């Protein structure tokens, strides 16, 4: 559990550094009233100035045409404000001290406002036992900041369906069980609404199977996988 809290603290503290890294642009004021905004590539005091503006266009002007040069913070456009459909597709490593398993997930949902979204997810979890679990779950997500880069809290809760994948082990019966997975993460959204997320949490998967033992008796196994989950994926 200590690794979960350490990871969570890192995820929450990291975005606090981001505002200090806000982008800036060069602003060149010309004597004829024109303004050029972008990145200065070359500048010679008694020669020419070369600046790259939006669209990767490059302008060259003589320094005697320049009235003043300054820098300004680029106005940030927020890509996470509008309500609408959201999709998150990724993978998670479910880790314990004994072994690790991989889970693939996809969530289709709706963003109600810049902070809250909800959806239905499904996935596949091939554990190292006779069963593969197929989770179907409700996914809730709360972003803490109204910004393109924000920490968030998530909660997955649902049911794991079971699939018998090990033909060498003959089972008399099997079934899945409840899934519960809270955690925290970081979400970065860029132009076009495409995003990247990283998250960590604590995952509980339940399942059950039974088989015939050496003697004429039935052996029952109730399994509760309790593991740290660490994952990443893309969103749009």
C-alpha cells in the first residue's frame, strides 16, 4: 500500500510545477504599426531579424524597421471545457509481490463539464490461473483543475465475467465477481481533444472456480486479487 500513496503523491504534486512552465512567444513591433508574434530565430543588432510565426511561416525584416521587441505569455486554449463524448483506451499492470498481470480497457462515456465525466468500460484481464476475467464497469472521473493538464480521481466499479482459458485444468464450474478500483492520475489534453493519461490505483478483482480433487470431492477456490494498478492510455 505504501507504493500506492507514494505514486499518488507524485501524481498530485507534479502538475503544480506546470504553471511555471507556461509557454511564451516573442512579439516584434514594427515602426509601420505591424506586429509579428512567434519565435525569433536570428537577430543581428545592425542587420536582420528572422522570426517564425504561426503556420511555420518565417518573416525577415531589417532591424531599422523594428520599433520594439518584447515577450508575452501565449494565451492557452482549453480543450476540456465542452460537454460531449469521450473515449479512453489503455492498459494497466496489476502488480503484486508474487506476479503481475496485464489488463486492457476501453471506456466510452460523456463529459458533463470540465471536471466530471462518466462512462461504461470493458476490458480483459488474463490472470495466471485457469480463468481470464472480462470486466464490465462504471467509470467515474473527477478532474481537479479546469485546465489542459490536470490531476484527477477515478473510480471503477463493476463485475468480472469469467472465461476458462486453461484447457489442462478441467473445471466443474466457474464464475467472476465484483471489481473495485479507485485511484488518481494525470491527464494531458492537446489540440483536437487528443489526450494522454497516466494513473495509479488499488484494484480488487474477485472470481471463483471449482474442480474435482484426487478423491471424489469438489475443491472450491474463491479468489480475491488485490493488487496495485499502474497504467496509461490515450483519450479523445
